[in-house]
C-alpha cells in the first residue's frame, strides 16, 4: 500500500521542521518579505516531489538517496515524514564541507557523501572526487534528484548511477525547470534569449562547487534520457513549482506574473517538470 502525503500532512511536517544554519537566508535578506529558509521558499516543489516519491516507495526497510543534497532540506523533511522517519538517508553530491557533513549526521542521522555526478564537465577533476556513489548495486529504494539535472554538462552519468544503486522496482524522482514554460515563450516573443540563467561568459571558478544551469529540458527529453538508461516512466507531470510567493517584486514583475496565470491551464506552459523513472 503506497503512502499518500496530503498537503495538510506536509504542512504539519513543515510546522515541525527546524532549518539548519545552511538553509536560513537571514532575517535581513532584502529579497524576501518575511524571514525565509530554503524549505519554506521551495515548499511547493518539495511537496510535489515528496508526494510523488513516497507514493512509489516500496514496502520494507528503506534506503533513500538524495543527489545534490545541499543545503539538506529534503533529507530533513524525510526524517520528519511518517514512512521515512527510520529510513537510512544518504546525500550524495558536492558542497559537502566537513562542518555540513558533521551537522547533518548529528542533527538528523544522515550520511553525506562527496561525489562528482558530472565527471564529463572536468571541472573538479583535479580535486579527485569519486564519480561513483559508494553504495552497492541494488541497495536503494528511492533516489531524489531535485533541481540538479539542469546544472550538469551531461546528465547520463547521474541517471546511470541512480539506476545502478536502485533495487528493481525502485524509483528516481526528478524535478527541473521546464524549458517550454510560458515565461520562456514570452522571452522569445520579446527577442530575448532563454539562456540568461545559464553560465555567464567567462565563468570559470573551480573552487566554486555551485554551478549555474548548463541547460534546461522539455518533458519528452527527460523521458527519452531515462528510457535510454533502462528506466520505465512511472509518472510525469508539469507543475507550477513557484518559489517567489514571499519575494519582493516590482509592480512590473507582479504584472508579468498575472499575465502568465491564464497560460498555466496548458500543462506544458507551466514552470516545472516532475518525472519518475522506475527500474524494471
């Protein structure tokens, strides 16, 4: 029997949630109208991802992996959610300072592993980071890859690692910005590039382990990529994924947001994608 996470249930988890210092933006951050932290800012996207992932979670002892875990919000939410309170939780990715690793272990009993899931980029080659997740084949029940695939030069290594560590019947849950969203259509009509959120010219800082977007995807591209690795598509949907509810906006920005709303009736014009690949 799958677990159905309701919005009220998620809101209850959020009330129990206590962000770490890595998630808090600061009470004086001028971007926000209220004191903000990462989980609160991304609450709609996190709810959609958790609702979907827990629906596909098999029964039995759980091992759940989060690719790109920094700053730890998803893993903290999993530790508070009913079916995964006692699960083995693992984060695999970059930006894993010793302080962050120690805090996640102490606070929520999560193992954070430094792994370069984009070795094709060569950006961190000199750092000698492992490129394979140090887990045996078929040991994970569920893998999350939220808002990470758009940052990778080649996403196929990440997908292959997810497939390797998942048990048969296990799932990978991916969220990412939708390249066909109405905001991008409006940019094209105005003669603007879609790539203004991608790497700026001359961006080259090997010490910065946060990377800008390499590219964004449409749903059919994600589906084709997952199928090429050996996954079957268990679920796919377009959703809004708004994270600007508590941001300070100019009147022009507010007007643009109002103009977008009627177009959201067309699914492929919404802002975000969720897709679930299931290992056969």
